[in-house]
C-alpha cells in the first residue's frame, strides 16, 4: 500500500512539473472528445482523453506491481 501511495504521489508531482509540455499534447482536445457550445451553455465530455489516461495509468500501475 505504501508503494502505491508513493508512486501515485510521484506521478502527480511529475505531472505538475511537466504541465507546460503536457498541454502541448492537446489532451482534452482529442478527436472523440465531445464539446457542445450554445449561448450560455457549454457541455464538455472528454471521452478519448479519459480512455487514453486510463490506458496510461493502467500501464503505470501494472509496471509498478512488477
């Protein structure tokens, strides 16, 4: 459990440090992300971004358990 918390903390710190470069990857604006804009209303559903992050985090967790 402690190893999992340490790895999660390090991943959050790394994401914070690398944030300017991560934004250049256009996460949140991938094909498959749904954005509906109307006057006074914006609906945003990041489907592909969620799937991509899920795969990456699953891979990281799998590697951490080995």
